[in-house]
């Protein structure tokens, strides 16, 4: 191989030997519960399309309507111009979230990365929960601010750090429903701390939007005291993109001072899809109750198998393991049983251990959940001798 490729080849080789090499794998969705993957029909628990809206006919119809009216893309020579229908959609989401304004981004990751790298100036301290999503951690790292991590959901430690801080500007950063652990943050106490220490409160509501809160608008929508809310339009919305809901001042600050010249233009078909989604979500209280009931059953069944599962009742469930080898063993076993679950995960503060996330959606029926539980029970029985031998 040519020398110019040597550094890259060595890095890829090392990741392959350490079994850390990530590959993109094509699949075909069948419905919210099943996918076709590697020529097999697999029961999938790794999609965040919680309300199964990605294939909704009304949403597709509205996307086509905007496509026919405005075309495939909304390119502009001026960074200050965008479609009127996008402005109307941002205003619609603004009203649903009870905020002054909203701003769209190409993804939740881009929204968090841009916001924190811009807001975190040199006179700021950012206080982050250790279990925060990678986009929040990276955004904080890219900023000019001092970054202080506090143990997951330990608000007593956060209070201690806030008391000791001499920064003129403080921003508390968390998630409403944590992507890594599936548990819920204590928003009322966080609001009290932010008010007491004159700090901005920044909450990523991605895994709550659509499935929790009043009319499914997330856990942050009814808290006016939360200064900045970010979220995903590609999870329960089944669409694409991310958003920030905030004050006009924060919006203007981000648009003008973002270190990267972010494009805020959305493709017209995506605008049409999100518009239809925002009409549907408030009407889906029955689906949200179904998700809660099935999440409750699955959580109790997992506890019966010996897992420690958070007391939250969200459709995102995280299982904690002693090490990555256990997680990989379970994932491989489940795949043989034609069940697909998410990748191995870990978060700061849990060195040496790993997590496996299970995501439910409205297409998962009781027999799907029973099949998953029976497969995990079988794996436990089969792996018990080897686990005991390793102790």
C-alpha cells in the first residue's frame, strides 16, 4: 500500500483488531417492529421512531405537496434568506413549545454542537451531567468556556460546583430523558438551582418530545423557566433535523456568532413532513399511553430477570452490565434469535462497565416483548456457567 495511506491504514487496522471498527450496514424497514437485515427478518428494538410516524401516509402526502410546490431544495445565494413555509413552521413549533422562537438545524447533534460552542465564551462555565449525549459533550469541549462535569443526576454535587464557581456566566446542561441511561432528570430542582445561581438552563428534550408532556410536546414545554430547549425531529417525529427553542436574543446570538457558518435551510419535503407531524402528535395520546404501559411491563419483566432498571417510564430502557464482553455476548445471542438491539454504550463515571439500550415503539406488540424477555432469560441461563467461572 502507498505510504500516503499508511497512517489511516494503521488506525483502521488497530480498530479492527480491537473490535472497535464501525461499519455502516444497509437494511430495509418492514414496519416499526421489523427490518430486513443481512437477508433476515429481524425484530428490531433499536429505532427511536417511537410513534412509528416515519411511514405515516399523511406525513408522506404533505412532504410530496411541499416537494411539488417548492422543489427538492431551497438553496439561496444569501445566507439570510429562507423559505416562508420554514418560517411558518418554526413559528408553529414555537407556539407548541411555549417559547419566544425556534431555530432549525440539520440534526440534534448540529443544534447542540453549534449552540454550546457558541454560547460558551471565555467568561463562562458549563456544568454538564456526566451522562449527557456526545453532542453536548463535544459542543462544550469546542467552546472557549471552562467545563465542569457533575456525577449523573447528582444535583447536590452540581449545587456545590455552582457555589464554588466564580464565573460571570454559568450554563447548566442536561437532558430531560438521557440517551445513555433512559432515566429522567429532576427539572424542578434544576430550575431552582438555575434561578438561585443566576445560571442559564439548557435542556436537550430529544427523547421526550413526541412521547411525553402535555400533548406530547416534551418534558420542557410547560417550564417557562428553562432558557434553552433543544430537540430532535428524527426520533418520535420520524422526520429529519433538530431544533433550538429559546429567546429571540439567544437566536440572534447564535445566527450571528456561530463559529461555523451554519446553514439553517431545510428541504421543502422535510418542512412538509414536520408540519404534518406537529399536527398529528397532539392527537396521539392513546399511542403514548400504550407506550407507557408496555414500557412499564417490560421494565418490570427485566427487573424480575435481575436487571437494575430506572424508575422512569419512557420507551428508552437501558441495561447496565459489568463489562462490554457481556453486552456483546447478549447482542450476538439475540441476533441469532432474530432480535436486533442497539450498540454497546458507556458513559463517563461508569468506567469499566457498559450499557445496552432497548427502544420501544407503538408497533411493538405484547408478544414481541415476551419474545425479547424469553430470549434474554435463555441467554442468562446459557451464560451463567461461564460468568461464574470468571468470578
